[in-house]
C-alpha cells in the first residue's frame, strides 16, 4: 500500500514523512552492502594479483561507466517517472553482484571474472545514481529538501563506517562471497521499498517536455555556480577520493590484513559523520554550498598530509588523518549535490545531477588509476604527500574562482 503525499498534521522533521523514512532505511541497507563489496572486491583483487595497479583497474571498471551512464540516467529521470525507473535499475544492479557471490562461494573466481561482474553492475549503478538523487528530496516538502540531502548523506556515511568494518570482519572470517551476497540482496531491498512509496507532486518530477541533454548541459554550464561546483568536485574526486579505492595499499603499508582495510574505510565514514552537522549549520540560510567546497578541499589536503607522514603501524594517527579526508568528502559531496539538485532551474536538474555523478565517479576512476601508478612508482607515503600538495593547490584555485565570480556577477541565477 502506497503512502499519501497529503500531510494531515504539521510536520516536525524529516521523520514525519513515511516515504522519506522508507527511502532512508533502504539507502542505509544499500550503502552498507556496497561498502562490504568494496572491501571484499579490492582485497580479493589485491590478494590474487599483488598489484596496486590491478586494484586501480577495478576502481576504473566500477566507476568508469559513469562517463556515459550518469548523464543518460539524469536525462532519463527528466523524461520518465523516476520511481519506476529506479526500481528497474536496482533490480538490474542485483544480478551481476549475486553472480559474483556465487563464483566466490564456488572458489572459481578470478581477477578477470571480478572485473566482468563489477563492470556489469556498474552500468545500471551509474544510470541509477542521478535518479535516486532526485528521488530523495522529492519525498519531502520544499523547505525540508536541503536537509533531506544532508541527512541521507549522513546515513550513507554511517553505513560507510559500519559496512566497511563489518565487511572487513566478514572477509577476514568467512570470505568475500558473503559480502557480495549481502550487497546483491540490498539492491532487492531498495527496489521493494521504492515500489511501496509515492513522490510529492510539488517536486516537479512529473514527465513533461524538457530540453535535450546537450541543451540542458549548455544552459547549466552558463551558470557560474555550476562551474564552481564542477571544478571543486572534479578536483576532490580526482585527487583525494581515490584513496578509498586504494585502501588495501595504505593498509598494507601502515598495518596488515583485511580488517585494517575496513577500519581505515570506516575512519573516512566517521569523519564524514562528524562533519555533517557542522556542514548543515554552515549551509543554513544560504543558497548554495560553493564556499564549503573550498573548506572540504583544504581539510582533505591536511588529512592526506598527516597520513603521508604517519609512522608505520601508528593506527590512531592514520584514523585521525582519514577522518579529516572523510570530513572533506562530506563537505564537497553534499555541497555539490545539494546545489545541483535543489538550487537550479527544475527543467535541467536531471542533466546537472548527471554531470555531478560523472564528475564524482569518472574522476575517481581516473584518479584511482593515476594514484595507483604513483603508489607503485614512489611509494605510498610519498605519493600521499604529493597528493596533499596538489589538493591544497586545488582549494586555492577554487577559492580564487569564487572570488572572481563574486566580484563580477552573482553565483547563481
């Protein structure tokens, strides 16, 4: 039975809306499963190949389809009913992950088979990202939508912490097959929850005539705020975010075992959790999060620097450093997504959210390849120090662009 969008009582917060509660829980389950798979797949590839570059290839295959899939998904969300579209795509995501789980349980899995299954699942995943990003704020009234984006990100980061740590324990104790199986089931949960809700009509997601993809991208790029968000997001996810995909290398350098991979990934999630309420206060009463993107880049640069100079085996320092990276992640990701999904014209939001996820996933894939090679060439710690300097330079560049835009014209129309 689907819930109504008619609120009979004055809402007290996000939890007052049944559709949002259900989507929130579904995203928690799915995010936890995804991070269990990240731990299982990256550790398994590293163990089978012994190569940092091989782990970078895995990341590229997981994230690379967003180059095409994210803008197409955004355009599909502009033209078709997003809820039904997300149900179909979630079911498509489950199939290759469950196949990979079966192969792992059967002890016949190889690096090429992991690559194939991950790539097959990445295609519907890339299409679904912008669709789900538009669905979340459409479950609540307009005044709650920025808060819904931030709160959902909080849930994502809680599950990044718990999912990664549990995933590390599951992989160490039982093996990666169980981690893959749990993730496959999580996509089925998302599809079931989406089938049980309706979206608010005032979110303007009804099918209507919208500009073609190229025209939508052209119109959006003319907005200075879109340019600032795009540059900042691309800088972070090319230079800082890939360390998540390459965490087995850092764990191998600073500690030992799959459990350390989960602990370090969890530290990134914990940092994002701590940063979320701070970010929410900074965004209160503002129209966009462009300035907080600069803060995110600067904080992440500090975390990378501390991780690079951390003595081997000093787990507490590594955890603090990676928490700073996670805090920077939260600032950049939530600020960018919230601005492009709420604060720009409704008829091009799908196209712009598609662009956002292209930048997030495709630049992470490119960065994982480049930084993986850098790890192999100069060593993990030296590579982290080089990365820290470049991310700090990115923060300065984005700040200068913001300053130039603020002097010449308003950031948003």
